[in-house]
């Protein structure tokens, strides 16, 4: 009698979230250490379950998110990713979408520099795909959760603000709310509410300027320590940072002409301070 084959679960490559830091001591001097690495499972269902469970944890602590009491995988492939129970609402649904603007490359060799406007347009296109898929279906209320699994594609708070305002220009009917969940090297999650949000912290000129900027993610493992010295209780260290291929060095060249001038907002990309509502997961912390 032949043994029944176990159905293989769909696989989906995922990226890595890493973080490095300078470690300084009088005994060992200075060295660059990797603090840790977070990687989602490559089995699709497991990866989505980790993302959803992290979101549930944050939802129970962040005051601007209605707490999710429970979640379970949707029983078929013909619907959203999860059935959930939301406090004060009841039964609801959650759909996940990953932001990974990969064309012909994979996570390992993907570029660390890209045009910010093109990145935001990619996010919008992913949202519109989900809108088209669910706008005439009976999965109500539906929450869309956007996530990033590789540090090459992580938006900073300024860029998150641009994503938020750009998505709020869309006419959406399929979703109750849209959230963005980002991971740190230790797996802790930060959640930003993307839609709906009536605030407009950026004017049209700021939006245009930001869209023309580059989104640069330096490979921290390639930082080189050039020199180090103790001066009493003070320590001086000089490091060399290698910017990824394709980085527009024009602004850096302009700053080099006036090295004594203090940096001002706008000197480097993403100089606008946004107002983004964030929720972070910390163990043993209640909702405030």
C-alpha cells in the first residue's frame, strides 16, 4: 500500500532584516557587531501567520488600532488570508500584501537604492490590486496589512508619511482600514496606520520633492573602521560608509564644499519631520 503524499505547502522567498552597531570598550577597542537578524519563514502560510500574530500583538497595545482578539487562516484559497475577531466589531477579515519591488533580481542581489516616487507607486499599485480583487465581494469588514520582509525596502518615518498621504488620495471601498507593519532586527514590530487618515502634513511641493529623492539603504556590514583613539574618557572613531551603486552623490558633494556648515532639514533626503501614528510591540506592556 502506497503511503499518502503530504501536500507541499506553497513556498515564498523572504528577505532579511539586520542591524549592526559599533561596540566600544577600552579593552577590545572598537568593532562592528551585528546585533541580530530577523527573517520570516519561507513557507508562505507560516510567514503570513508570523506577520499576522505580530500585528495582533501591537493591536492590543496601540490606542489607534482596534484590538484583534483572535485570528485564524481563512479555510480556502478563495478569500482573504485570515478570519479575525476585532474588539467592538466582531467577525472580520485581514488580507496581507508584501512590498518587495523585485523585477528580475532576488532579495540577495536587489539594489539598495531606488527612486522614492517609483517605490511609492509600487505600494499604490499593490493596494489597487487588492482593491480590485475585493471591492465587489462580501468580505466585510476587511483590513489590509502591508508588510516588508527585507531591510532594502524598509521605509523610514518620512517615507512612511509620503506613502500614507499618497494612499489617502485613492478612492477605496474594499477596506475598513489599511496598516503598514515593519520589523526590527529582533523581530519586534512597528505599525503605522496608513488609511483612512485625513491629515495632510505634506504640501504638494514637498510631495514632489520627496518623490524625486532616492531611497538609500546602506549595507551596514560594509562599514569600515578607519581609526580609533581614546582621549581620557572620550573616544574618537572614524568610519567609512560605502553607499550602494547608483547613489546620486550630488548633495554630498555640495555639502563637502562647506564642511563647517551645520546640516539643515532638506540637506539630505527625507528632511521633513512627519506626524505618523505608530504602535510598537513590547513584551508585557499593556494598551495605553
